[in-house]
C-alpha cells in the first residue's frame, strides 16, 4: 500500500506542473490584454469567480463541521483547510480586475451613468472607490477567518486541549454569518452588477450553495485520490463516503430549490426590470445551456446520489463530484456571460485559457498547502487508535 510519504514526490511534481500550466496560460491570456482587453477581463472574471468558490466553500464546510460535529468532516478536514489557506493567492489574483472595471461594469463608465437615472441612483453604492473598499473588507474577513480556523486546528493537533474545540465552535457561528454577508455582497458586486438594472433577493444564497457544492465535490475528488494511500486509506470508511454523498445531495437539492424559487417569483411578477434577465438566458440560444444545467446540475446528480451503491463507493462518488465541478463551471458561465452577449453564446478562446491559468496557479498553491499538515487530524487519529485497540 502506498503512503502519503511515498507519493509526496509525485505531489510536488504535480504542484510544479500546475504552476507551469497556470503561468503559461496566464501569459498567453495576457496577450488579449493588448489585442482585446475587454474580452481579457471578461474571461478573467469568469475564471476567477469559479475558482474563488472552492476556498470559500471549503471555509463554510469547515465552520459547518465545527458547529455540527460528526465524523463526516474529519477525513476531508485537511483538504478543506488547505483550500482556505489559498486566500492570499486569490487576493493577489484579484488585482488585475481593478484595472478592468470600466470594461466590465456599466456603473464604472461615467458616460453611461450620466445617461441612466437608475445608475445615478445607485451611484453611492456602485462606484469604484466603494467597490475597492468592499473588496478589501471581503478579503480581510476571509483571511482572518481562515487564519484562526487553521491556527486553532493546528494547536488542537499539537496540544490536544479540549478548550480549542470550543474556541473553533465559537468562531464558526459568527463566522458563518460573516461568510453569508460577505459572499452575498461579493456576488452582487462581482456578478449581479454586470447587469445593474436587475436584482434578486436570493442571488447571494444561490452563490453560497454553489460554492459549498463545488467545494464538497472538490474535496470528494481529492479525497478519493488520497484514499488510495495511507493513512487516509484506513481512515475513510464507506459510511464516511455515504455521509459526504448525502451532504453533496443536499447541496444539489438546495441549488435546485433556490434557483427554481428565484425563477418562479420573477416570472410570476413579470416586472420589466427583472424578467429580461431570464429572457436573455432562456429564449435565446443560451436556453440550450440552461436546459443542460437542469439535467446535469440537478436531475442526473440527484438521481445518482439517491443510490447507496454509489455514495458508498468512492470511485463512483468521485466521478459524480468531478461531473458537478465541470457543470458548476458552466453554471458560472451561464450566470455571467449573457450580460455581455445576450443574443447567444460566443465562446472566445480566452474563456478557456484564463480559467485554466487561474486554476493552475490555485491548484499549485493548494497542493503546496496540502503538504504542510498531516493528512489525518488528531480527532480522527485518536478514534482510529481506539478502534484498533478494541479490534473494530
């Protein structure tokens, strides 16, 4: 049986290759900054929104586990923690977007604001200065939460102090509230305000659920890979995979419920400021992608995750998770890109290159962080030792 120590050279090699892939892809993507800057920033924002969702969702999963307890979170704890420690990298990757605000957002173009009474009304909130301040607040909150969640988890492993578990629980309650507020406003600022005439009261919650679902799918895929080696191979049982599969199913159902609720309320009221958002995403060729999302973002994973024979087998569950990762990428594309091309999809090559570049850098940082801590948290190691002593 392979061990974590024996595969670490392979992990370091993967880390280097992802870094090289990310650097080369971003360099190629940067060519469009000079030839087609508007397209560059559109593609870059699309890739960024998808990848920032994994560390954000990982942080939410950690806090949820701190509050609820249970064995489901222990096997994936180190994976989720490594994801949250990539926030400094994501903060640096956000910097290019500051230079592209006028090319992305109508409210950042003074000539359009001068002709639009609604944009003038929203100007106290939608302006570049306040936008920058809010970005700094978001990352300050996320970095602070990630710092203490990881620091105290590390101390818990080193000292076995039971008070630290209480401390983690105490920060996770307010932390989830702060997570909800920051993600809601970030989704409004970074995505909803691409079409500033449109609004939805559940938009932020949909993004929260998508982030949690994407993070859960990601940690399942990574967990399946790591479970082929010790010590995680002995630490994860079919019941653990079943719990993770059930939680993934819950996120799939919540996404479908909130998405349908948003659609139903907007369609029923038929207000001129709200309904065009769905008209451009359904009555045009964007409707094909909308139909694919219904089938593969809800119906297919919902039916598959109902079967215990799938949720208890890590290979099958990881395939469902990988599929959800890909379809979540398409979901982000469907949410964002009709704001720029409402008549139908016009896939640009940079829509592929920019997400690959950001993803390569993020995955390299993630793998580096993954190697900094033992894969098995102390709580799980202790339970395994007790089980071995009793012959379980």
